[in-house]
C-alpha cells in the first residue's frame, strides 16, 4: 500500500514543530530574529490560498506610518527588524489556515519546560550544565540565579522562583500560560480526563515560577473554562469559584510566603515601578506628534527618575513609546476585532493579553511568534460559523 501524506498533514506537523521551536529555542537575539521569521515564511507557503483579512489593515497602516516617519531618524537596525517582524505577523494573521496544533507538540513543549524546572530544583549536574550552555544567562538577578542553581528542598520550594530553561521566571510563566490556554481551547469538548492532567501540571508549574501575573492568568483561564464547560453542574462551577476565591483571600491575609500568590505586593512593587517609568515618559514628552506616533526604537528612551527598572518592562509602555497612542489603540482594536469573530473560547485565549500590562507578549521576539501561532490555531477552530474539519 502506497503511503501518501497530504498537504494538510505536512502543515499540521510544521505548525507543531514550529511551536516547539518557538518555545525552546535558545534565547539569543540572532537565533530568534532568524528562525521565527523563517518559520513564518514557510507557513505562508502553506496558507492554502487564504487571502489577507481586511481588518488586518487596522493595525498595519498606523504602524507602517510610524515606521516610515521614524526611518530618517537615528534608529537602530534591531528596532527596524523588530518592528518589521511585528508588522508582518499582524498583517498575515492567521499565520496558518485550517490546521490546528497537535496535542503531542503541546505536551512535548510542556514536558521540556517542566523537566528544565526539575533539573534546577534538584541541581542535576550534567543536565544543569547542559542547560547553562544552551540557555546562557544574560541579564539576570544574581540572587534569583543562585536560588535556582542550588539544591532546593521540597519543603520550601514555594519560596523560590523556577524559571527553568528560560532562567527568567516571568518568561517561563508566560510560556506556561500560553500552553495552558492553547490546550484547553483546542481540546474544548473533550473528556475531562484528557484536559485535567495537562492543566494540573501546567498550573503547578506556573505556581513554581512565583509569577504573580502568571498566577492570575492561569487562575482566570481555569475559572473561565469551568464556567464555559456545561458538562460541569452549575453547583460545582460556583463551588469551585468560591473555593478558589476563598483560598486566595486566606493566603493573601495569612503569613504564608508564596510570592506568586502575593498579588497585592506585586501591584505595589513591580506594576507600580513600570507605571512610574511610563509616567516619567509622559511627563517629559512635549511633542504631540511623538505621543501620537512614537519613536519606533525604545532604546532611545532615557529615564529621568531613579527606579528599580531602567526600561518600561511592559508592552503598553514599549508600544506607546514605539508606535504612539495611535498605534497602541490600533493594536487594541485589532485584537478586539479578532475577539468578536470567535466563539466562547475567545475568553480563554485573550486572557493572555493581560501580560501586555505587566510584561511583554507583543514586543518580545519569542512570545509574540508563539502567541500568534496559538491565536491562529485557536481562531481556525473557534471562529464563528466555522471549524477545523
């Protein structure tokens, strides 16, 4: 019997392989700038004659205008490439058409991330050295690195932040929440036995990172799923919500020291520092044109205040500085347009955009490519009036 592989099957596996690569690729700017766009080009070759959506122009026109007016200025090539790649992903959404991410690739990615966390928990010498080589430390908090690299007893593991291969716990949490949202959205309607193991491992791994935004996003995804899945009796849905909120209140008001659950401190420290940096820009920007259309290169920003961070460190600051309020508003309208075109699963995947206000999911080489792949796959399956055959 002759074995024949269809174009759809090729694209399905290319999508899965690309997703794994986008999550586990060693995090150097050169690799990310080369590999992700290369995968993007391959996907465009297999778009199955799908055209360009008209609503893509909502974001393309203002961002392209911002880039054009800034090119005569002293803009670094890195900024030009970064903005061009972001523009390219927006313009060609969905990056893939009529295919979905296979569960095997989602599970493989989760396994690799969790395995890297375990390696650092128990400080397995050869494996941790291998991860150090593949994923070198760039700019990291020394205390955080030392905490990860020494043996951590299971009794006090909650006090350490497990960044795994990413070394940065926030990036690790962001990746885990994207996997959680993708798995639940793409497998909605399947048995709870299929959903529970992956979701439980993913949620526990997020808690291990100590990321406050990661905890909020993961908890929101789970709660939304409980209310969307009508197979779960209403009593148990509300009971689970009350239990979750009650547990959170208890933890926040008790003396337990688990960083990821201390959301109040997160808003007082991290979120406030990012807001102060953004306010510093607004207070000293006297050009209305720049406020509207930005500078394109965020490295041009020089803060005038002493702060625990030196840059905006959040999408809303970076995007407004690079593309102005017009560009940032266009991006929000663009995502809202996609949101309206999807069914109830939109709530699960769009919760991920909370990262825009505490971290970076758009202005990040790794995260935005991964997010747009996941959003494309979920959109294919859950756009209104259609589904993946």
